[in-house]
C-alpha cells in the first residue's frame, strides 16, 4: 500500500498501523460494566410516578415546532400528496389504456 510519510504516521498514531507499517490487529477494549441501579440497569423498572416524571422531563426538552412551521409543513405535505395522486392517476390511466390496446381483439 503506497502512502506518504505523513499518512503513515497519522495511521500509526491512530493505531491502525504498527511500527513496521503493516496493518495492526484490532484491539478490543474490555467493556465497562453497567452501573448497578438507576434506569440504565438491565431489567430495572421505574415506578409509575417516576416514569411519568421522566416522561414529563423529556417532553420539556423536545423542540416543539411553532404554529407557522406546522402550517408550512402541512401545506408542503398536502401539495406533495396532490402531486403524487395526480401522477399515479395519470400512470394508472396510461397503463390501463395500453393494456386494453394490446389485448383488444
């Protein structure tokens, strides 16, 4: 593999090449155990009140769109829907006429 000195040094610093310039074997780092307790614990369930508080807190973090954005997005969706409906109607009609023309006696 032809590469310049700078690229080779960069790859060696990243651990992708060994000192001789050969591809290095991938190193596996040991996994860190999950902390005991808390919501990240495997199989842990939150109490209903705690769950609802967490949901409420997450919903406060959501970036909700403004009324103007919702209206603009809705208009874009409706126009796109109308264009696609018209396209499908035209294609369906054209294919139906073509099939009837081909199989006409």
